[in-house]
């Protein structure tokens, strides 16, 4: 295995970590106005992700930084071609972060309702746009021989990509409901359980439709065959198993199965891409690959050494954080931190 392949895998791992951790995080934000019936309950819902949300987003920043350093041509084409979409993504993430901090600065109900709406929108928009972006990566976008994106923003809003966005929103919302069923008590826990039981069917349907559409919108059959293997099929099976487990009230196992389904979803995307990083819809030979888009071998070597040192430290720290804040959150004013 050469360093180009290694860094392709590492970037896939970073995006997988982001979706695994930020997925339920976004789900909680999307469910906030629906499950929280009063200010105390909404505060409790926010507190379930309070210690984690900013650390979870670091995975996305690290993935972007690793892309810039390891595959600068990929970074340049992606961020120039998807400029407006990524700007909207960044804006939503900024508004979401500000909302978490500003919400409790004033007790006025209108003030808090404003920021609760920002948390909802700041969770929904990234979940949708990231699904759209990754769907476009495997479908192909207009890239010319100079590695330049020559399409428009509206080229990204094709039916297949929008289906991918809806599938990611549905999966994350279901994921968030299961997380809340494990992190809350009383009435909130009951509502979260009911939400998870209702949400798994649309999430599973959208995921299956997206998987079927991938056969027609991408070169999946050419690259992986009619039978794409264990990973893509396992993605569907695990999502269905997660729904059955949620229906039976086994939310710990349902959470694990959903997490594994998301892991396999990201793995499927990168399997379809490899060894490409962006597919050109104009000419397959103009696609960006891990070789024509990469940095020098020296740069990749230095990055590998740094990653081997610091990635285990980051993983250990984040695991410790989840362990420390593992207890359930009660919707009682005296038990909540504002």
C-alpha cells in the first residue's frame, strides 16, 4: 500500500468518524422543536449533546485539512466548484455554534425560541448539504481537463443528489432519536422512543431508494458489479435490523446497528470512488484521482508520521469525554446547566 492509498483511507476514516459522531448530534438538533415541549425540556435535549457537539465537528475540520494537505487539487476543485453549497454549510455551522452559546444569555421566551430555531436549521441544513455533496461526488460533476469545475450551483441540485440529502437527514434524525432514548429520562425518553419507532420506516425507505438509484446514477455496476458485495448490502440490512430492534425497545443495540449502517454507507461511497476522489461527468479521463490530485511523497510522509503520533491521542481523549458524560439527562431545572 502506497501513501496515496493510505491517505485516501485515512480521509475516509475521518469522514466516517464525523458522520458517526455528528450524525446523532444533528439528529438531536432536528428533533429539538418537536420533542421539547417547554424551555426546560429543550434545555435538557441540548445538554445531551452539550459536551460533545464541538468536538464532533472537529472531525469535519480535520477531514478538510487532511484533504487540503494530502490532495490539494481535490481540495481546490471541490471547494471552488461546491463554493456556494459549502458556504451555506459553513454559515449553518456558525449559526448553530452561536445558538448553543447565546440561547441562555436571556430568559425571554422569544430570544430562546429564536436560537432554538437556529439550532434546528443549523442541524438540518448541514445534514442535507453533506448528503447532497457526497452523492454528487460519486455521481460525477462537470470537471474539465484542467481539473476545474465548469458547472453551476444548480447542477448540484439534481434528483439523485437531493435523494441522497433526504436520506442522510432521515438517517441522522432516526439516529438522534435513538441517542435521546438512551440519554434522557421520563417524558423525554418516552417521546424519543416513540419518535425512533416512527422514523425508522421513512429512513429505511429513503436509504433503500438511494441505494437503488445509485445503480442507475453512478458507475456502481461497472466498478463493483451487480452484486456490490457485503459492505453496501450490509448497510441496508443493518438499517432494517436497527428498526426492528428499536420497535422491540432494544435501543442500545439499535444505536449500534445504526452507527454501523452509517459506517458502511460512508465506506460504500469511498468504494465507488476509489481510486478517484472526484468523478468528471464530462470525460472519465478528467476525473481526479489519488495520484493526479495528491501532494508530493515527502509531504505525505511527514503527514503520516504526525498522524501516527496524534490521532491515537485524539481518539483516546474523545473516548474519555464520552465516558465522563455518559449519564442520562433529567429534565429538571435544578439538574441542568445553562
